[in-house]
């Protein structure tokens, strides 16, 4: 008994130490990025046009392209990814074809993003002749998001207790009514968590967009043309650090990194907080 207590205390100590270490690394990372970048985040920097040669440029078009490409990629990937996940969880009959689909989805989820970028460049930039465009970047990002969305949706639906479905069917509801009125609302928080992870990854993605959306922006600010070039904030950060010729490249990079970090944090909070509230409301009901 005494030996078990010692082992329990040691395990608790080391697990707690691991948790504190992770939190410490995260806090140090946030402190360093924000300390360097927050002084740069003025309104002129956030909304201003970038500069190729002179100091003092902003990141307005890159910021707009980040959200525009994210919106388009989710517009393409959400219906297909969630639809496929619903089909696998609720309608697909067990068999070799379904097993192959699941295995393929899991394999695609592990493919490095740069491979998707090269694929997007071959298909959208070269084969279809779109060039470096917003739509090409959004479509390639959608391909990156699809495997994750499929797995998240399927797992979320399978996590709903079977008793919920049985109770709904016993009351006379059809399978479709049960899906939309019972199963999906119960799985909604988990699905939103998956969408949040996908969106956060898309905001910070650079490898794919370098090969498909390009490293330049339209000469029109906040250009909605999907065939325009679409450098995002993450790509701009990479470009300034690697090939930028502007004298204040470090300043631009620090500001871009801080702004990108704040965007990801705010985006996650805007989705997670309402989802947690919804989940608590569902439990009370």
C-alpha cells in the first residue's frame, strides 16, 4: 500500500510538472511574440498597403486575403467534409469500400501541407491555367481541410449515445429527423471544435498558399476578385523574413507574427466560448 501511494504521488508530481512546463512554454512564446510585435500594431500598419522597397508599409491586403481565403476554403470544404462524415457515421454500411474510404481519409490527414501545395500548383496553377490566385489557394486549402473535417464529423456523431437515437425513433421520428433534430445538435460542440482547429490551421498556413495563391497582392485594396493574387499574412511573414528588401523587414515580421497570433487566439475564443455555452445549455435541458 505504501509503495502504491509513493508511485501515485510521483506520477501526480511528474504529470503536474509536465502540465506546468507546457503552460510555461506557451506563456514564454506568447510573451516573446507579443512583446516584439505589439508596439508595431498601429492602425496604419494593420490597414495600410505593403511596401516593396520603402520602410513603413502595412499588411492591410494580406489581412483581408487571410480571411477571404479562409472563408472560401470553408465554403468549399464544410459541405463536403461534413456530408461525408455524416454518411460514414449514419448511412454507410460496413464493408471493404467503407474501410478503404476511412483508411484513405486517415492517410490524407497525415500528408504534409507542402505536398498539397505542390498538388494545387500542378492542378490549379498549371493544368487549369488559373495562375497564382485566391481561388486556387482556397481550393487547395479545402483539400487540406477535408480529411480532418470528415474524421471530426464522423467521430462527433459516433460519440452521441445510441439511446438518444433509439428514443427519437421510438417516438415516431424518421432517421433523417433524428439526425437533424437529435444527433447533430448533440454532436454540434465537437464538430465546432474540429472546425476551429481546421480554421486555425488555415489561418496560419503558408506552404500551400506560396505555391497556389502567390507572394503578391492585388493593386486594388481589399480585392474580392477570386482570380487576383492572394498573399496572406502568414505568407507575407515568410516572404519578408526570407526575401524581403524593405529596410524595416524585422519590424514588419514582428508585427505580422503578433497580428497572426492574435487572430488565431481571437478566432478560437469567438468559436469556443459560444460553443461551451451551448454545450452547458444542452446539458441543462
